[in-house]
């Protein structure tokens, strides 16, 4: 198991390795496998990239995201400009369903509407999160699957077996209609994310609770 000092260094190195972040603006501390990110960046996209970089590092069991966003230069936009850009971005993304609305307050974008699939909900988030001036995204799009949940647990378990990045034997799936809960232990954040994505792909799923723990022992 890595020491806190080694984990801190590895996370800092990974953030430096990520070209979409300004490593000098991000501070890293580590204690018992829990990493805390601090500092100030110019965009929500950069904050998101730093978080993803930290999650890629082996040994990270938990992540506290305390990076602040203070737009400057090109990134400074007023709420009207952000809202106008958000409407266009949502309209031109082929995966975003019609009817999704965006409201903006102090750079914080709130999305509302309905979707059939989680990938559509995620697409709406991705459409606006990389825009200049955005300080955060609240995704309140609700899922109303058109497909009925049938044999959800079995379908997800089979998907785990097919996925080379998921150890199907360590992940437990329970399903109550379209509500899915994942539990167990995996070896990395990426594996945890892969399990979550696979579960969302089952027809009829309207919620996924990801209680999988990341363990390196």
C-alpha cells in the first residue's frame, strides 16, 4: 500500500501529466487513501479534468473536491451569454433530447427536462460543462425510460462478464424494478465507473446507486 506522501506525489504527477489542467493552480493532500484537491482554476472543465486525473491514480480510495472556480480573461462571461450558448449547445448535440432547458445563475447551469436513457442525461451535462464562464452544472434531468425493466439484474451481470475491465465476481447487483444498486469491491475508480456505466445501459433502469468500494488490498 502506498504511503500518503507517495500517493500525494503520484496524484500531483498525474495532474501535471493532464494537459487540460494547470497543475500549478491545484494543491493535493492525501491521508489514508483520501485525496483532497484545493486551489483555484479558470473553468469548471479544468476542475473536472483535475478530478478525473486524481481518480486514475492507483491507491486513491476517496476524493474531496475543494477547487474553486474564478473565471478570468476569455473565461469571463455573463449569465445571459452562458444561457444563450447553452441553448445552442443542447440543441446541436445529437444525443440530447428535445425539451431540455438550461437556467444560469452566477455561472451555475441547472438542467431540467426528461430523458429515456442516462447517456442522454450525461450528454446534456457534457454539452454545457466545457463552455467558458460555467462554474458548475446541476443536472436535474429526470429519467423516464420508455422500455420496461425486464430481468435487469441478469442483463447487468452478463454485461459485467463481457466487460474485460470489470471483475464480475467482485461486484454484486440488486434490482428493484428499474432501481439498481451495485456493491462489492473493485481495484480502481475506472472499474467502478465502468460498472456504473454498464448498469445504466440496461433497458428500463431509472436509477443506479453505486456503493462499490475501491480497494487496493
